[in-house]
C-alpha cells in the first residue's frame, strides 16, 4: 500500500484523459449542433454549458496525465 492508498495511476491518467476528451467534444460539437438546430440563437445557460465543458475538458486533458502519470507516482 502506497502513500495515497492503492491507486492505479495508469488507469486514472487514461480515464482523466478520456473524460477530458469527451467533455471537450461535447462542448465543441454540442455548441455547433445546438446553434444549427436553433437558427443561431442559444439561451445563455446553454452557451455557458458548452463553453465550460470545452474548457474543463481541455484542463483535464492537460493535467490528468501530468498529475496521475508523473507527479503522484514520483511522490509515492
């Protein structure tokens, strides 16, 4: 048992990367589809939802491999 319990770092890094890609694609493709369906007009909450999903997805794609693939295994 390690310092942080019994964590599977490769699985966490891959899972975070996959979740980040899924969120990014949901935000990017969802915004385009919603704009096409509603004739270019989206409510503010939908626009915010897609925008935030894109940025959270980008952050997860960047930081999951760094945190779970490099930093935590080195501090164990």
